[in-house]
């Protein structure tokens, strides 16, 4: 099959006008042929008017993952127009056999909403979500007001995607708790990023001495270029919970276990104990180094993808899907409701 990219855009459309033209956009570009869909999920992305979005990276996801992506971005409330501007990018695979229909591999529909169309965006988006496949919503904006209709949102989206690397703990907690009350599952871009180092830690802990230091460290050092953007906060909480440290996110500590946060161009965690030191760092690759008090050292590493960034993060998260371990972490370490 050969791949073809279809692009379409229109400004200042009313809601009814868009819903009239929407079903015909791709067939018209294919000279009347109605394609089959390869989409395995719907991904919504909600952003405030002032939230910067990397449109190019989001579009790149459609090159690798069969999904319908719906970008919902509100204009400033001062905008007088009631309606939306729309831009569509669709990836279509043309079969070599003329008797077979084309395959709609993926779609990215970016909508900038104004007026009442923006105020009632949940009602607006429901008609664009495929009912027979999973639907997830990445909340890239600030938490909504207390009267937000989470019950309506949960009728369309089964899971809320967060990025705990970019949210404050308070914002993260507010969004996770609201979604949980609405019976929505939670996914986290940061949790997907942490899969390689969690595997390295699990491999290293096959050594009982390494496990002993990690379970009962005397001192923990956290190096970060910025105290507002610590390395893998959800994985840190997972370690704290599973190993019984009883710690939140740094800066933190408890009697007998101090956590020191320092500036460092290369993010790292260092765990010191009587039998040695374990250090996890991130640069061009994840490296976990073990320096025992006696004997030679060991190291484990995982090379990072060639093109890290939002596109890679989203694609990895969609491939992982819902992770019961992360939901258990939220209940234990954040929401305080063990089951």
C-alpha cells in the first residue's frame, strides 16, 4: 500500500455547518471512495486558550499510531465569534489492488472553539468519538472549576491522561481525584517515560544487596536542573510506596531517611546505604550504576529513542494503554483509597 496525507482546513464555521461537511471531507478527497477505518482508539487533547501545544509532534503521532486524535482548544473568552476553526490531517493507505477500498489509517482533527461552542465543548465532541473503540482524553490545560461536568465527560472518555512531570502535585491530585470520582481510569505520560528505568531497577534488585540498599537507604540525593521539574515523579512515588519509604515528592523526608535536593545539569537519584551506593541518571540513555562497599561495580543501561519528545511520549503511552499498577499507585500514594 502507498501512504497519502490529506489536509483540509476551514475557519469561522458554525457547529451545524461543520457537522454537515465533516462526513464528506475525506471521501471527496478520494474521489468519492469511502475508506475503511484502522483506528483502534480515540485520543482527545484538551487545552486552554493560553496552553502552548506542539502541533507538529501531535501530528507525528498519526504517522505511527492508528487513532483518531481530537484537539480541543478554547479561544480567549473575549472572542465574539460563536463557532470553530478546523484543521484536519488524515493518513490514508491506498491499496495496490483497485478492487479494495482505501484504509483510513489515522486522523488528527484540530478544533479552536469560541463562544457557546467552547462553553459546551463536551457536548460538541461527543459526536466525533467512535463508540466502539476506547477513548482517552489528555488534559493539557489547568484543572477546571469545581462545577465542571465530569459525569458528562466520563460518558465519552474512559480514561483521563495527565502529565505529572508538568503538573504541580496539587493540580495532579485535583484532576486525578475528580476523574476517579467520575469512574474514569487514569493514565500518565510520565509513567510511560519511566518504564525503562523501572525495568532497570527491577533487574538490579535481583541482587539482594542492591535491594537491601534501595529498601533501606540511609540517605537519598536528588539532582535536578529545576526543583519544579523533577525526574519521573510518578516513578518516585511508586518506589516510595513499594519500598515503604513513606515519602511524597521531594523535598521530603522523615526521621531516619533524609532526601537532599540539589542542582544538577544531569537529573539523577542516588541511594546510599551501608553496603554501597545506587545511582540512576538520565542523559542520552538511562544508566543505573551500583557501587558496592566491597568488590567491583555493576551498571545497567537503556538507550533513549532517537527522537524523544511529545510524539514519542504519546505513542509510548498509547502502546502501553491502561496500567492497573499505576491506578493502584494513585489509590495508595495520592488518593489515599486502597482497595
